[in-house]
């Protein structure tokens, strides 16, 4: 799945594969180049293991909602949701 967020003039693109737990990001910090990140970076520091176990039980839609809510708290709005079906 790909989720694109906008906050002010900043754009963030998250590319997430829940099956393989691969994650990548493209943002101003990466020069908008797709850069792999550790899956656990999606979770709050110190709560990674607990939050990962919880999110593993969620559907894709529920997982996207959690990511969206967290990004909204940081001032970002979801502008594009590209979900790939296999």
C-alpha cells in the first residue's frame, strides 16, 4: 500500500508491505527519493513490540486508519491512498 500525506508544503509518501513488513518513505528529508526504513519506525519509541503485535491483528483498512490518525496528530492530511491488491 502507498499512503501520501501533506502537511504545509511537506509531502510524505509511505510505501508499506504488511506481509513482508517492508517499509519505505519519500519526503523532503530523503530528497523525495524512496528510502527503506525499518518497520518498527512506524511505531512509538519504546512501544514498538506491543504496537506491532496489535497492528498485526488489524485489517488493511484498520491499519491505514491508525497510520492516518497518527499522521493527523503530526499535522498531515492523507491526500492519496494507493492500495495494491494481490
